[in-house]
């Protein structure tokens, strides 16, 4: 059995700890070794039965170690994964038993699929993406690398999202929408057509945010 180390002891990391435990309830997959976090006191005052065992700078990957990165910022997540891979770390996907993945879907590596997420027919998910609870990636849609899809989001059919897109809770795209890279879609917003690279958008329909 491999050891699992969870990078990031914040809210996402602690949630993923539970999802990894849920995976183990179905099939013994990992010995959960601990968290890596730059703050050794990150879990102080919280109910958690797993400790911070080091930081990404100090920890040297061992032969039986596997890693999952639970950092919400897409750019930081990419940087940390690449830094750890340069030290020989092996990243794995944590896919909750209640998530639904179509046989025809294509999944990248180092993913996190939360409970009740749905990846539908012929959807493509890039490396390093996080798909949160009750979010759907519909048929024939594509997510680039390191996208973060918050809870209760809908990426409807035939959409294209670039790299490092962030969708806030309850955001959605209409069918065939096109979203560039490094786009931030505010919570509750709806993308009706196209969003250029690097924009923050808000509203229904989603328009460039001015705040």
C-alpha cells in the first residue's frame, strides 16, 4: 500500500483527507501519512487525526509516497506540483466514490473529484484540475490544466475552458461557451458566449468586473 501525503492543510486539504478515507472504505488504497504545509501549526485547534509532517521545501519524497495537491490557487498549485515533481514526487488523483465519470471521458493526472461531481460523455479534463461537490462537466466539454471548479457549478455541453480557470460557487457556462486561460468567473455568474484570457467576470450575463 502506498503512502498518501496531502499538500495543503487548509480547508481543501482537510476535505480531501476525508475523500481519501472514503476511497479507503471502498478499497484499501493508501496509508495516509500526513499533510505538507508551510505552517506547522495549520491544524491547531481543529479536529483532525492526521498531522503536518513537514513542508514542501523540507520533505524529500520516499519510494512509497504518493501526493495530492490541495491548494485552491491554480497558479500556486501548478508551481507546487512542478516543484515536487522535480524532487521525484508522484502525484495521483483522488476521485470520490460518489463521483460519476463517463467511460468515454478523458481524465488528466493529479485531479481531485469531489463527492457527486459528474464528468459526462466525451468530456476532457486537463491535469491538476479540482472539480468540487455537485459540479458537472457536460458532454464534449474541455477543461484546460489546473482549473478550479467550485461547488454547484455547471459547465454545459461543448464548452471550452482554458488553463487555470477559476469558477466560483454556482457559476455556469451556457452550451458552446468559450473561456480563455487565467479567467476568474465570480460566484453565481453565467458565461453566455466568450471570455478573453485573464479577465475577471461577474453577473448574468457575465461581464468584465470593475471592482
